[in-house]
C-alpha cells in the first residue's frame, strides 16, 4: 500500500513539474517592431477578407509573401532596407498574423486575396518575393498574372513538397490532431517554440520577442483549425505544374541547413524555370530573411534594381 501511494505521489510530482515547465508563459507585448520601424498596420478588404498589411517606401512596387503559420513579421528586418528603394507591401494571409480568421481556409483563398490586394492597392506591375508557402503562392500569382509580375524571388519555397508524405513531421502531426483539439491543449507555446527551433539553424536568433511574435497570432481561438483546414487543401494551388510555365527572371534563395524543405528543392525550381539562378546561404536554415536579413536584403535590392538584367 505504501509503495502504491509513493508511486502516485511521484507521478503527481512529475505531472506538476511538467505542467510548470510546459504551461505557456504569458506572451510579451507584440508589434513593437512596427513602431521601431515607423510602420502603421493598415487594413483592407480583399476578396471578402479583412487583411492586415503595411506599406512603406517609394519606388518600384515590391510585394512580399510570408509562409505557413507565419506573418508579415518575418520581413521585419529586411523591409526597412527594401523600402529605401521600393514601394514595399507586406501583408498577412487570411488566418495568419492580424488578418481575419475563419475556421475554414483553403489554399486558393491565399491566391484570391493576393490578386485582389494588388488590384485594390493599384500595383499594376510589381516585383514579387515569397517565402515557403508564400513562395508557392508567388509562383501561382506570377503564372496567372505574367504581364504584371516583373521579377520573382523564391526563398526556401514550397511547391514540390506539398504531398502529405513530403511534409515536415510537425505538419503531419498537426494534420492528425482532431479539429479544435489543439485550442484546448496547454502546450501550444512549447509546440510553437519547437517548430521554430526546427526552421532556424541559428538558434541565437530565437529571442523571446521573436517567439512571442509567432505565438501571439497562433494562439488566437480558431487559429489551429484554420491552419489545419489550409493543410487539407494542399492540391488546390496547382503547383508544381505551374512552375514550369513561369518566364519571369527568377532568383532562388535557400538555406543550406533547411530541415523544413531540403536544399535539393532549390535545384528543382531552378531547373523548371528557364534562366533561374540559385544562391545557397551557408549556416542558414529555413528562414534566410530572419537569419541572414542583411544578406537577403542586399540580394533582393540587387535583383530587383530597375536596370537589373
């Protein structure tokens, strides 16, 4: 009897210790990067969705598309430099960041919103850069509006890895979680932090502020259901078939140590797009724009220069 009680006591201590370790800490204030950069969030209706965006700078228009479970925050360190020479627009996809959240979200919604937003903001001809899932959306946008997209940059882009078996393990796990269950779990912050450690090669970049900027939109009620819905609509974008139709001058940027989408995918994009060239960044993971922001900003400015050939 005493041994049984001792086991129960030990199990209780372990459970309490786990709860203390993994219970999500209150997030710090988010959005401070916008204030430091002198940016003000704006909102626009695009294809029936209320979308948060920022717009800064003067010059040729440049549109930035973020990745899955991310937000326009991912461009925070490159946007001010790009805005010195460009009219830069970055926005949150539906269900992401500060944009409208609905339980049902399809991949085609991302494309519809992107096209409606550039129409609504009067971007007649623009340069385009997309990261991860945003890279896949950028490919579809460039394929559907070839005369309007001048040049294209793909950063660790999705497109050849959208089949469920080709996805990172953490995304396969998210797809297996029953709808709505994730919102009731007390471990969301640690799970998000774990995901960030997978996509960052340089973990010194994972400051508490950065983690908070990712956690805040992802713990909104219904956010996990929206992302799960988006994962289930994987085939709607029409990639990679559309990639081979692209004719815009294209630069493919990849992190050598990307554990999310292997660096070998860079060659697949470059081989499919005539004339595309590739730059692989050493000691970098899936997030070049956050791990090597100065280098990425420099490459984008050079590639998107009005007289670039």
